[in-house]
């Protein structure tokens, strides 16, 4: 078990290192002079040269990467060219919005997906199943930015149920804050429901086919009881992994949704970094987002081992 | 019974895709109006005989713009997925047929790419390459590489120890020959399934990039760009959000359904075999 955890941690770190290196190299290709970007076009050549020197832009790429990496290890992600502020501070400022969006959207999507997924597995090839699968297909095909736009037009502008734009911080009241991110979260949740239903349905189906399910009916359990007590338990584990995988999708969706609802989150910051070609900021966001995904995947893999004894015993043979 | 239903899904998917392809083909020969011609006196027209889907904020004919956009959507979808699947296949096959260190390095690289949310990777690449149609194609292709690399890796690994591969090896066939001549035909159906589904997601990413202003650039038309341009007017004239949104859904749904139906029938065939 310990062996597995160490191995998993190690491979996670390798992936992270690889991501940071590749991102760094790729972003070095961005044309444009960061020093010029920070000082503006009316800067004197001497000033520019001085700044380049102090930013370490004259060093070869591997030394620049080394500097970035050593900074990263102590929590220093460098200064944004455009904002002139510490990237870490910028990230921390924007994070609450994106995290609230992600958490709320999962809180909406997961229960709904579990109910629909389980029902459609139990009533396979019946009308509930057909409806569930249609919902799934439609959810997969619908662009989130379009849904956001339509919801905005209908619920915010038309019915006036939600604010058209902007974020209310928690400090100004929990419910006001919730209200300001509810609609974007619903949009994000709809994007996740499709893949979630798919995985819950198929893991529930395979769980229903297990021998122990036959056994419970032999033992005279009611259908409801045997499903609730046995099949569900077997079926819930698989979605654990997909929820972790979904995270990447949620963060991606947040970029678009935040830009439509004018929410000051990570997604907006990212869009600004791309438009302004702010290399250091971009590198910081990319590492932060992918790092979160890698770490969450790592943790779920390890949890998975702890929850599911079959995998655990299989793993211990190594 | 269930076979019939799968076919229905496939037929429905094919119909949707055929609608889009026909629109695309017709757009090369005939357009009701010049898609980029602005006509300020005819702004925000409701659908009519003259303008089938009305006009947008610049008085341009929405129907013509949707027709032209289908060219970009299909082009970007096809080219980026073809490129991505080809590179992914090669990478996955190399990983599957090599041992130890090379294999684990390649797989970690693929894992690393998988950790990127699609749109984030695409945005990062656009930041490097610059905005525009072809850069979006490259960005989406790179996004597709790990998807196909993962799939080919496991498929090739599955086949690697089969007798026919061993036989080919014993004749002294080269690695490349074994992969392309012997293994590829057996795994092709699965790859084609993924190909179809991936075109759907490629078109989605393209529209998202264009919506963010990073893909197809004005005055050219793309469904995502059309939505983005009309964004500030949708509050007063909501109709603008629908034509390009719905055609986008039809296209993506069509490709996804085809992919799913093919996948289902393959799973069933394997189960009954």
C-alpha cells in the first residue's frame, strides 16, 4: 500500500515537472519583448536593457527555467508583466470565484447525475433510460458558452431572476454571493452531467450484473433493498475517478462561463494573459490549473485503492 | 431489437451530419446573399423570404453566414483530428512496442498532456502561435494527440501478443511494418469511432476559441464568432443567439451520435463473439 502511494506520488511529480518544463519552453516562443511589455513603448533603450537584465531575460532558457523552478518551490511564481503584481497574489485573488463555481456546479451535477444514471441503469431500455440518454447526448453537444448566453438572455435579462453580470463576494452575504454564481454554476453543471451519467449508468449496469446481486434476490431481498444496499455501493466507486477527471473540464468551462458572466475568476485572468501575451502570468495559471488536476487525480487514485479492496489486494502482489 | 435501435442512432447521426455537409457543399456554389455585405438599413431583420434567418447587427444575412461558417467548422474539424489522430497513433504505437524507460517516459508525456483542460491547452498554443484559423487547427490537433495516443497505446498493447503478430515477427518483419500492415487493420474500427466523436469535440473547441476571439477572425464567419459578435445585442434581440447555436449543436450531436453508435455496435460484437 505504502509502496503504491510512493510510486503514485513519484509519477505525479514527474508529470508535473514535465508539464512545467514544456509549458515554459513553449511559452518562450511567444514573440514580443516582456521588458517592452512592462515598460511601454516610450521606455529608453537603457531602461529596457536594465530591466531585461534584472528579469533574467538574457540568460539561456534552461537557466531561466531553473530560476522559475526554484522560485516555484518557495511559492514565488514571478511578477506579471502586465499587472506588475506577484502572480501568486493574482491567482489567490481570483481563486475564490472559480472554486465556488466549480464546487457549486459539482454539487448540482453529481446528485442529479447519480439519480438519472442509476434510474436509467435499473430501467435499462425503458423510457427513463431513453430520456436519460437523450439528455446525455444533448448535454455533450451543447457548447457551454452558448448555453450561458441563452440562460443569460432568458433568466437574467428576461425574467430578472439573476444578476446579468458580476460577482458578489461572500463578505457581502452568503446568499447574495450564492445568487451571483448560481446561474453560471448551473451552466457548468449541465456540461458535466452528460459524462457523469454515462459513467454512473455503465458502472451501475455492471454492478447489477454481479453474482452478488443474484445472491441477494435468492436471499429474498426486495429489489429496492438489494439495489440500495449492494449495487449502489459497487457502482459509486467508479464515478470517483471521473469526478476527478471532470475537474479539468470544469476549469476549462469556467474560462468561457466567467467571460460571459463577467466573473472575476481564473478564467478571465487566463484570457487576459493570453490576449496580452503575459508569459509569466500564463505560466503561473497553466501550472496552477494542471497541477490541481494532477494532484486531484493522484489523490483519487490513492483513495480508490483505500476504498476498493479488490484493487488493493491486486496491487499488493506487485 | 437493440440492434435496430443502435442503427436508428446511427441513421439519426448520419442525417444530422449530412444536413451540415450539404449546407457546406451548397455554400461553395450558391449563397443567398454576400455573407460579409453590411447593410445598416436592414439591421436586426426578422426572418423573411428575403432573409431566411433574418439579419444581424450589421445587416448581414445570417443564413448566408451560417452556410459559409460550415466550411470552416468542417475543415477545422477534419484537418485537426486527422493530424492529431495520425500523430497520436504513431506516438501510442511507439510507446506500446517499446520497453521500460522509453515507454514510461512517453506515457508520462501523454499523461501530462491529458492534465490540460482542452480549452486551456488550445488557448496557450494560440498565445504562442497567434490568433487565426490555421493556428486554431494546430492547437486542436495537438489537443487530440494524447487522446489518440492513449487509445492506440492500449489497442496495440492488446494485439501485440497475438499469434499473427508473433508470426509476422518470426518472418523478420520490421516494427513499422508490423504496426501498419498487421496491427493497424485490426484496430482501425476503434480508431474510426474515436475519430468521429473527436470531430464533434474539435468543432466545439473551434467555436469556443472563436467565441473568445482567438480562432477564426472577422470579417470571416464562424458559428462561435457569430455568437461572440452578437453577444452584446442578444439582450435586446435574443433571436441572434439561436441560428448559429442550433446549427452548432446539430453538427456536434451528429458526429457524437455516429461515434457512439459505432462504438456500441463494436462493444456488442465483441461481447457476442
